[in-house]
């Protein structure tokens, strides 16, 4: 017997969970989220491209550099993915460790340093952008955050190194703490992060893959990380810093913020919503699942764009999120929603609806798309398109008033 999931019931549960002021609620914002920002001029969309499109752009821009062409050949020969700029950048950094004082595979240490700097500089050029107006999904998330005087701070984790979250929070004058303190050359305060010393009403913003305004310098033979108020073009950007050795990064943002993610999930009754993430990072997957195993009271809800199964150019279909599917089928407190189906409590099945309940809750009904194939004897299908960050934040906007009603009823 196939499992089914009643869309309206789970939307009600989500609304109730997001209306609490005394629970640990977090958001995990990943690469797919900037794609939901609408542009007045459609030709300017997307504001920030996805990783695959960004990689194509960089491969084209850097194609005239012979060193980069050599690098791509080495990446392919090594079985790495030449269509993922993060993998390419990580590979350059791994070669740098080997090439100190010499060369590796035809590239000298100086070549590799120049490649790393050029790649980061081109990434920054492409993603150092401004939100087009004050009604984007990022602003809607910010408005939801400040809608309640919370007893527990909202925590926002992101693998994106753009500054869109910071722009929205600052436009709305929402105080936040990202682990750095100071104004001229802000430094990372590990104790404040691990001991939770920031004020309760400050939102936490954890950039676990670095940021275009983070930099690394060597001072007195020690590597230091700082955050600047401006994006610099001639500095050593700390983007996707997975290359750092354990000894170097233990007191630096990367590992400390991964620890913060697992620490959040291990809080009693924590609730983390993931948006724009395809579960392609094994290190993050392990961190999330291991924390869930250690805390049965936690819940992670991953909202994925599209369907689990997608056309493959013929009658066959491909599984769009194979890693997510396997993880959710084996971990009861990792739930996954796609447009047309969900995995809830390890049970996979399509969305279904109960007309009477849908009619009783008009506020939620318009978030459920009813699709009929026009044939008799077949029940209409339900789609819940929360894998679109824009739809999710419209939901947050709609429940702001509901949240206050729930709290007043306590």
C-alpha cells in the first residue's frame, strides 16, 4: 500500500511550528535561494547564477589563461568535476599544498597561487550584487524574523558567500551576529559563538562556506581571518575554505560554524528548514544526519525544488535527488518535501488532499496547487511548491499575523 501525505495537515503543522517564540528555529539557505529573486528586467535574471552556470561563466572568462586550461585537464584526469567551481577551487588549493617550493603536474606554486586568486576574484565580480528592491524573499524572511519578540534567537545558516542576507537584515534594521566583532577589521570571536554570548534578540547568521568580505592574512607567521565592511578586489578572499587543515581552521570560522550547525540541531526540539540545497555536499550531509541521530527530538525539513523524478529525454525518468532520498528514507527526523511528493517519517508518497479541510483553511489553500488530468475516476493531484524560496517566504509573510494570534492564545 502506497503512503500518501495530506498537504493541508502538514502545512498546518509547519505554520504552528513557525509560530512559536520559545523554540529553537533555524533556516539553512543554500545556492538555489538567490534564483527566487525576481528582477524588473528579466534579462538580468538570475541575480546570482547557480553553481553550474557560475562555473560555465568562469570557465569561459578564464579560458585565455593557459594555466587554467592545464588545471581543467588535471581536474578531469583526476576524476573531479570540472563543472563545479567549488570543486575546482578546492582542487587548486590541494595542489598548492603539494607544490610548495616546486611544481606539480606542470604548474608551479606561483601558478597555483595566481589561479586561486583569479578564480576568487571572478567569483566575487559575479556575486557581489545588490538586491533589486525591498520586497525580495530575503526581506520577507527578515520580516518574519522580527515579527515576534522571541525568547530564543533565530539561527540562519548559509553555504552562500554573497551578501544578500546581510543586505536584507540591515535594510530592515534587524540586529544580527555572524561571529565577528569590531568595525575596522572585524575578527572572529570563537568564544562568543560557542558559548552563545550575543544578545538574545540578535539573529545568528552563520556563513559556513565563507564570504566574499572575509579575508585571510599571515601576520607574525600566524594565519588570521577578518571581515571587512567592504568587498575588496585585491585581497585573499576566504571563499569555500574547505582546503584549510584541521590545525589551521579549528579556531577559524569554517569548522567552528560547522560545529554550530550540529550544536543547533542537537538542541531539544530544534527545527531547521533547509531551502535551495541539493544534498551534494557529503561533509554537510554527515554533519546534519549525525546530529539528527544524536537527538530524536530534533526535526529537519528540507524543501527541494521540482520533483524527485524528472524526465530524462525519453520515457525513462531520473531520480533528481538520490542522496536526499536515501538519507530521508533512513532517518525518521529528516523530512523532505518536493512539489508532488514527500518523505515524512521515512515514508515516501505523493501529496494528497481532503477537500473539506482545504475549504476550511483558505489561508493555506492557495499554497496547494490542485492539478487534474481531466480524466474521470482519478483524484486530482496536489503540488506544494515550497522548494521555491519565494513561495516559502510568501508563506512566512502570510503567517506573521497568525503567529501573534497563536502566542496570544497561550
